[in-house]
C-alpha cells in the first residue's frame, strides 16, 4: 500500500485498486496463454490505425490527381458549412464519403486533410513527381530541345518552359513549368532563368535545338537568348516557332482581307 501511495494512487479507493489489479492480472494471464502480450496488442492496434490513415490519404491523393488531370478547379469562393457548393475538391470527397464508410469516418473528423494548404502541398508533390519522371526520361535520352515563351499573369511575368526529346522511338513534348521573370526580361535574365531551372532539376544533358518567337530579345543573332544558350551549348540550333509564324501569317491575312472588303464596298457604291 505504501508503494501505491508513492505513485499517487492514494486518492483511489482500496477496493477499486484491488479490482483493477486483479483485472490486469487476468488479462496478462489470458494474453500469456494465447501467446501474445499487451505490448503486442498495442502494436497491432497502432498498425491498424496507420493503415487506415494511409488508405484515407491515398484516396485524398487520388482525388487530387483526378482534378489535376481533368484540369478542374479545386476550390470555391466559399467553403464553410453554410455553403451550397464547397468546391470540386471537397464536393468530390463528400461524394466518396457516401460510398465508403471508412473514408466517411475520417472525412467527418475535425482534422481531415482537406484544407487549402494541404491541397497545395499535394499538388506540389504531384507536380514534383511528374517533373522527376520527365527529368529521368531526358537523362535516358541524353539530348533534348527547349521551347519557351513569355506569358503575363496579372502582375507577374512568367516564362513557360517546354522540352522535346525522344522516349524510345517516340518523339514527346513535355511542359516542365513556369519560371517567374518579373524582375527582368532581357536576354541575359531569361537565359539565366532557363539554365538555373535546368540546374535546379538536375538536367545537365546537351541542348541540340531551341525554339522561340521572333522577338529580338529571344531570336537575336548576337545578343538574343538563342545566342546566350549557344555559348553554353554550341550545337543548339535556333528554329523560329512555327505556331508563331502561323499566327503572324493569319494576322497579315486579316489585314489584307479587311482592305479588300473596304475596297470592294467602295467599288460597289460607285
């Protein structure tokens, strides 16, 4: 009894302590006869909880991949309990909870890993995994070509970067990502942004071709981006982007057609 008092059990009735000790002894004997122990039972229960959590998180990742693959927006303007539409991500999770009881149990918890920050982290991890796969294919190929163009997003100037290489006997084009070039858009800054992006992702293979629009900052023969890249990769020939050529052609045709229509209308009025 003195030992119990030393462990701060003195506030419990003696009869209750005796009953608890007897029950613990019976459980220990029972587990001993079955060849298990309380520690083993705790470990088994913990593993079951871990497996359940992993299964729930796998389904959350599947929802993320599905929305990203289909190009569907994740979030809504309002996602509180009073909202009639909580966004595609949470609405898809709500649909899955109706079809899977285990998923519903986790989804209804306060911590269900569906917040906007968790969504962003899952998207970033998926994107990093895809980029790693593309980098692996480029390394296996050994050479690649680069295509890029500038695009403005609100107040941010971005450089969209794509690569073209062979995967086995197939020619593939892959989008690698956007590079923020808001600070400066001259040839040195754009070329440095590209090379830094390649170094960051572990791409050191030779660039054998490069394709941009016809702007002087990109296509300049002496001080353009294409020349800056050629100083590092002499074999990287420059090709004017065919899509941009077609766009310029259509614009010129529209101007000619407009002039032709105006001239025809004047002739008919005479």
